[in-house]
């Protein structure tokens, strides 16, 4: 049986990856809660007796209901309302009398955003304060009222608009001074934004008197969904599509409307609903009509619909012999398609185009330029007011033996000479870094090379390379490293956030897009805590100068309540999460070191090199890093303006956190800190994993302060992350220790005195298995059952001093089977678990023993006597041969 990792292609193209039949059926409407069944209670800590919780066996509904009824916990919440819970605030009754008595919504059309704002205010105030206000649609001067509408409609009621500043498109004015509340938008969308702003204040217990205007930094605040017509989602970790199934649009679009509501509350104004690797059958008459239904669901929230296009559609769908963008028949095809879309979707936002990248068709096939390709769609959209978002993610396969080859150069090479050749309704959508959503990258230099072209930044809420919502990683601090970066174009201040707004280079359009990929899971993204990234994206798209921690704490209050302990704890966990993930995945600018050839989830540092994808580390036994200097390398540093080029060209002025991005050095090169490269690697991976361990007790300190359903869901994921961070730590450290031959000064790497290797145990029905890549198993070896239908047993006599220990078992959980394990101490059951992560975690699964399937379960506070017999019995299932790696017998306070 070949259960080692395969060779698979990288990139966004889902067709290059393992396709799992009916994988979307794995996800229930909400991931269930899983527990360990625990025996020998006299020898297990009362904490386990109390919760029976660590990892993964289904908890019976009977016990769940019993616990709810008799423990008096808060009503469970499944995450569907996200930050729009409108939960009662403490002492709400004390504020009720100070609220206005009624709502005046200056539009009675039920599909209008102003009408929606009125009902949102009514429902929100009732939820927060228990007071139901009546709604009328006239008399903007009525006393004790919340008036919501456009400035123009407000003026028509005879009310004075003196003192209200001029608003930009989508901007709003909010005033709660005096007896009335004014919520007035430049347009209806802006009025709805103001209503959500007011409700956000109230939900956080802020009833202060305010009067201010708020305007967006940029007009484009979009999200992208990589949904496929069959209902799957490329790089989606929260279940199947809320838009598509079986090749067409779903009948029930309730979740689509709910999604639009969430997005409007953070001022996102458009959604591209399908994958950038587009399917041209989306253009069928039936599907265009279905797009009209999605747009109808979006419209009450002021959210517009956009779609991704397959550049080859004129040939693949239209039956033409060509898709040459200058061919009259192709121009006619796209004009007709666009007209049909606008008949069904009058407020259609526009197109997103991925061309000439990762197998996608494009204009280069016909020796046309990318700008000619973009302008093809721009001209079809221009009469309707639509725009083209043209992705700059274009690169070719490269030869690694060419020292000067560099994928990071591609965007500037493809687009710089086209500056000024795109029509005004084309926006070039640029990933924040030159490669692909890595844990840290330098700012894309393309932002500094398009002075006559509108641009938008592309971010990724979906944690494709950053833990896939199974690891807590709060992303705004990463995004801010780019948004706040000063590119110093022409030696003048050129913050990226001012470039994408259009202000720096006087462009008519600009903004941001984020790949989100929500699914039918009630948590939307598969993880409650991951929703902080979606919330923060909208806030930063509106105002990128905001502080990530301040945004985070607003989200915490809205999502989990006003308890200071809850706010402080989740703030600490979230703000430490990106530095921790960077530390135990890839640091010093070396990229994430995940498996770029397979799932993009677990570690596989060797996958970066020896292929044509250009995400190279150029690591050998002596040296590491990409030389991207002009003087001796790929020349990438020269794509920046002079001040930035000079900083990155010189190794002395290059920041340590990007050293290996720009320079090829010996492992013994010393950083500004004085540490060598290799020792920094070892130390960082240990410290990052250590931080991840703290997230579990931090979250546990909130028990009783958060409803049980969300508490247990998050606890499950934090426990998983704590274990998987150790998988990452060991894999990366072992790989570079093996490659460099330089030992860890602290003697930790490869030295695990508390581990019992599975292959060293007495085996019956199990056999040793050499894992490939070697670093994905402790001591390079795991054990698997000798057949797929016979149990295996591994036994050992524990020689540790008598005392209380945590027992951690590292095993592999493959897709394609659900093995069952039971662990015994002196023939008494300590616990049992199933290999069912495919049911409980949304990350891309693996059919191999590797860094993606490696998993840890821990039994806490177990009383062990020296000489006790430990036994694990594994029952294989399907293709999963009940694999085990090791058992760690950990004294209190020892991480392993």
C-alpha cells in the first residue's frame, strides 16, 4: 500500500489536486462536537471526568441535552449570526427609556437598502434592549425618532441638512445628539452602512452621543468566492457552496442573503460568486437567470454581484473557432453575453478575469497583450457601468537551474510595460506579495510600477497556506505590513493603502478584494475564530488605517459579549497567533514551507524546490535563501523604487524577517540579533509551537463565559492546533538539521526523552513503516496494521518515575477510512478515539502518512506507576491502516 505523499501540482487550479468524490457530503450543516470516551476514572484527573473532552468521538445528544438542562449553561449558538447576534447587553432595561421611540425609514420599497436598514434597526434594538420600535416611512422631522435614508430624501421631508458634510459614494452621516438619531447616506447603501454602525455601537454597550461622517478609502470593496458549479469550493474549508450545486444555482438562496447581510454590515459592496478557474457553462441561459436570483437576494443589502470568466468561453461555450480578443466574432460574443447578464442583473458589478496563468486561457495565446485581453471585457461592460478586475497573478513555469529565474519577477515583467494601456474601467488586482498568500512576503513591487492604471490589493481570508481555519491565525497584522508599507515612488510618500485608493496616482478606481470562500457550515468559514478575519477585512477595506487590535476587540464584543476576561483572552490569543504560526511554519522570509505540491496544509519543506513553480528556498547542505539582488541574483530588488531597492539590495539593511527572501547565505550567517540562521530556525519553531500550546488553557479559562456549543467547537480546534504545531515544529527542524548537519545548541532537535516510538513497542498485527518525507514521522518511522481488516496491538512497559503525566499519542488520520484506536493502562481502558478528522476539520485532507494527516490526541493528568503496561489497539478501516507514530509521556509543564 502506497500511503506516502504523491507528486501533485501547485497553484490555485483545483484540477491539479487530489479530487475526492463527494467530499462536499462530508460536511454537515454544522461540524459536530467530538469527545474522547474515558475510562478508569479513578486514575484520570477530574477535569477529564467532568468534560470527557479532548479529541474525537461523537458526544451523544442525550448527554448534551442533559448537560444543557442541568448545568444551566447559556443557550448554544452555532455561529450563523456571526457578529450580528444583537445579544442583550447587561442592564439593558436601564437604557430603554433613553432610546428613541420609533424608526423612520425613508423608503417603503422592501428591496431597498433603506427599507432593510429600518427592519435591521428594529430587530437589532429589540434584541439588544428588548424594546420593539415601530417603523414608518415618512416625516423625517418626527420627534424621538431614528431617521434612516439618503441625504437627498431626508432633505425632501423638509428637514435641515445644515451641518452635514458632503459625503462620498457609500459614505454616511451618523448623529445621535439631541432627541433624534440621524443615519443618512450619500446613497441607500451608505444609509444601510450607517444603520449597521449605529447597531454595532449599541451592541457593544456604547450609547454615547456622536456626530460624524464616515467615507470609504476606496470604491471597490469586493470579496471573491472560488465556488465551482458542482458545489465544491476550491480552497474552501467551511463546507460546500451556498450558491451552486449540480452545475447550476441552488434553489434556496437564504444563505446567500444572510451572507450579503454580513458583508453589508462591514461595508463590502460586491461578491464575485464563482471560481477564478471559471466554468464557461455559467453563461448558459438557465445560469444567467440563476445569477439574477442571487442578485435579487443581495440587492436589499446593497451588495452587487460579479462573476469570474473563462477567457476561452467563445470557443468552449460559444462554438467559435477562436477566442482572440481582437476577433470581431469574439467581441460580439462578449457584448451579447454581457447584455444578457445585465438584462437579468441590472446592477451587475462586473467581471473578474484570470488569464494566461496556471493553465487558464488568455490573450497571449494569440500574441495579444494582457491589456488587450482586459479591454475586451471593459468595452463590453462600459455602457452598463461595469468594471473588470484583471488579476496580476500571471507566471510561467521556470527552470530552477537558472540562477536568475524568479517567479517573484513575473507580475512586473508581465504588467509594467502595459501601464496606461488598460481602459479606465479596468482594475489590476494584485496579490499582496509577489508569490502567493505566504505567511510573510515583501510588498508586491507592482503597486509601484502602475502609475497610470487603477489597482486593487488581493488578500485571502481563506487560510489556504496558513492553517486552513484549523489553526488560529488572525491575519490583519500581516495585511497591515503591506497596506502600511511606503513604496516611496519618486521619493514621495506612497503608502500602499493610498495607492489602491486611487489617491496617490489620481486614478478613478481602486480598492481591495479578498478571497473568502464561505460555505454552508453554520460557522461560515469552518471556524468561529476565523470569522474575525472576514470582519476585519471589511473594516480595513473601508479604512485601512485602522488598528487591527481595535478592530479585533470590536469583533469579540459583537461575537462573544462584553465580558472583559473574554475580550482580553481572545485578544491575546489572536494577536499572538500570526507570529506563532510564522515561527513554527516558515520564518526569515523563507515562505510558509507547506506542501505546495499537494494540499497547502501541513509541512513539506522539500516541496518548495526541484520543480518549476518558483517558490524556491535554494536550500542545500551549506546555504539557504533566494538571492534576489541586482548585483548577483534575480534582480527582483531592482523592481522597487530606489529607496526600497537600496534597503533590500544590502544585506545589512534588509530586515531579518525578510532576509532569506532577498539573500542567499550560509546557515551560520548571523542575524542582527546575533543568532545564526539555523539556530534561529530551531528556536523560532520551538517558541511558536510553545505559544500554540498556551491557546488551549487560555481558551479553557473562558468555560462558562461562552455558550457550550461555540466553546467546545473552539476548544476542539485549539487542541488540534496545539498538536499540529508540534508536527510542524519537528518536521521543519528535523529537515534542516538533516540537511545542514548543524545541531541545535539547546539539544532539542531530534532528542525526545519523553517519547516512546511506536516502532520500538512490542507489536502484534502492526509493522514498522518508513514515512516519506522522512521528517513527517518521529525517528522517520511509523507503524501500520499488517492488513486492512485486522487489528494491531502495540505494547510497552513504562519506565518513567511514578507520578501524574499527560499522555500524547501522535497518529495519522487519512481520508478514505476511519480507524478506531483504544488505549489501555494495565488492561484498563484509558480512552478511545476515531480517525474522523474529515468529519470534524475542514482542511484539505490527505490519503498519505504525511504532515497533513499527522494528528495528536492528549490524555491529561493520568496517574502512572513505574512498570505500568501501556497498550494501544488500532482497528483499520478503509485505506486507513490505524497508523501510529509515537506516545509522549509528559510530566506537568513539559510540552514535548
